[in-house]
């Protein structure tokens, strides 16, 4: 199945233990890729009633137990005391050994508004700071807003019907009211975080996007909810009812497999190399077999410009964050250096995550900073073992369960797994394994094998062989 020449396609693959989403452009090119696994459930935007465990007076900060297994970090801890209860919201998930970051200011997001129950103002997006479009929208919604509450208007609100806008305002208020009426247990979750699919459809999907889902139950649920929450996209949700897996069907499976490769090939033989440390990500641009033919300066500029486009794409795909240093091929001419920096800024301009191209250093390195938005893809998908980078146990577990569900023509299944993988499937992934067993009709056994490096699948036909 090809992708529309114009429309962005959003592909949703649901499998036991894991949800994967891919944004594909009109050229069959993978643009963004996201994963949500039971091994790392979402936390962002969750609201909790927590207990103050420790106050760091020198920092003016505190650590709060919110019941997720590790204490969360609150940067502003005025008027708090150890042992006291406090309602907080997760603003940034844990990453690179740092605790989750929380805030006291609660915000509940919808498709068109963000409700701030402790606020007292109305905030407008940059695109609606002034002008006729703002005046029209302000006149429509003013009567629905009440004193003593805060609202942030989202850009998409200008395109929605009054009934949809009014219903969302009512629903957001009700969510907060229901949350605060819950148990007073400490710690406890008052509002669970949205799932990857929920958050993406709410924040990232344009009205012309086509959403394809490979699970009938999820498809029906999304269609029903989007008719109420995002009627502009409800009709664009499709069920992928084909034997071929959805990523293979859209021609992006190989592109996904390459996302943890250390090197990325560029046209005409050039190559990118990615290396990761605790402090930064380093990207090296190498001419490789391309060489510099013809006018050397112009050839190097052309290669660097091509590399800048692919680096921007890889930053989004791999969800790289923090300090990113790019070592481009050395250029002598000042105007070429300026063109390259401008190109890098242009390629990253429309990033959904704040990013800043700091410029080129005296050594010819371009420095980029990007805000962390969840773990980088290599942190989710790989592990360092025996000096090499290998798929993580969680990735192998999900891959095994997917392969089992795609195996046809068998009446019985045996999953032979390495001890650590078998342990994971009996532990953290137990529910995912049971769901796979149910979908296979109960004929699945898990066998631990000390000689197996990862896993293999054996089947029985209906005669028992």
C-alpha cells in the first residue's frame, strides 16, 4: 500500500505490551516514530496527590513521593514541610538518571483548550495574539468562561464548532472536579496520564491527516471518542484490515529497523555517524566513498547541506535531546559556513519540541540544543552488552509476541527463549504474554533455553508435528 502524495499518514500498530506510531510523509518517508511500552508506561501530565519526603533548603526544592517507585523533583518548594501532602503534575519524565520533574500548577489539556483550575487569566497562542480571528473567537467563548479559573486557548479552537468548544470546556472542568473528589490517600493518582495515542491525536494531528489503526477495538474506540473530541479528524480514522502488517504495508519497516543503527548512509556515498555520551550526542559527517569531485568547495557544501537535512530528520526520529554537536566536513569559505548554519536552522524550525541552533564554533562544529521530551529512541530500544549495542530485552519480548501473532497455519506454538527473556515474559510482560496466548487460542508454551541467544518460534500443525 502506498501513501498519499499529499496527505500525511499516521500509522498506529497495537501489539501485546507495546504501541508503536509512525508519521509518514507523502514520499513514503518515515518522519517521526514513537513507542509506548508496558516496561516504561507514560507519566507525562499525570496528576498525583503526593507526600513531601525531603526539602532541599539550599536549592529551594523538594522531593515528593507520588507512588511511582521513585521520588519526583519539585523545583519550587515554598511553604512546604516534610510529611505534608501536595497535589502535583508531572512536567517531565525521568531520563538519564534524573528524577521526574513535577510542578504545582495543574493544567488539563484538551484538543482546543487547556484548563488551569488554579489560574485566573486567559492565554492566547502566538497565532491569535491579536486581529480579527482572535476577536471572533473571543466573542464566541467569553460567556462560557468563569472568574477564578485559568484557560489557555489552543490554535485549533478557531476551527471548531461552538457545540464542540462548549462541550470540551464542560468536560475539562468535570475531569478536575471528579479528580479532586477521589480518595484522599497519599500517595495516589488523581488523573492518569494520557496514552501515546491519546496525546498524539490531541496535540499533533492535522485535520487532513489520515490515521490508520491495525487493531479493531482501538479503531472503534478512537472513532467514537474523536467524533466527540476531534470531529474534524474522526472520519479520517481507518482500520487496517489486511494480512500484511501495517508498517510493511506502508513500506517503512526497514526504515524503522535502521533507527538504532550507528551510521546513516547519505546520497553519493557520504555517511553520518552517531555517538552518544552522558553529556552530549556527537554526529560526524564523512564524505565516505563520495569524494569531492569538480569544484571541491561547492561539492563539500552540497554534501553538508544534504547532511543537514538528514540530521534534522534523524534528530526527530531518534528523539535526540540535550546538547547535539555536529562535525560537518570542513569548509573554508565563510559564506558557505553561514549557508550551512542557516540551513540547519531552517530544517529544525518546525520541530514539535523546542530546539535551538547555537551556531558554528571556531573549530567548525555546529552546536544544537533540544529540549528532552521523553527518552531517546536508543535508550528505549537498545542495551550495551559485551561491548556492543544490542536490542533490549523489552524489544525482543515485543518482537517475539508480534511474530507469534503473525505466524499462520499452526495449531500449537512454542516460544523458546533465553533465560533473561523468559524471565521478563513471566514477570513484567506476563499480561502481554497471556494476551498473546489468548489470541492464539491458548496453544502457546514458553520454554527457557540456556543455549538460546534471544528467541525462536516452533510450531505444530494440526497433526501434532
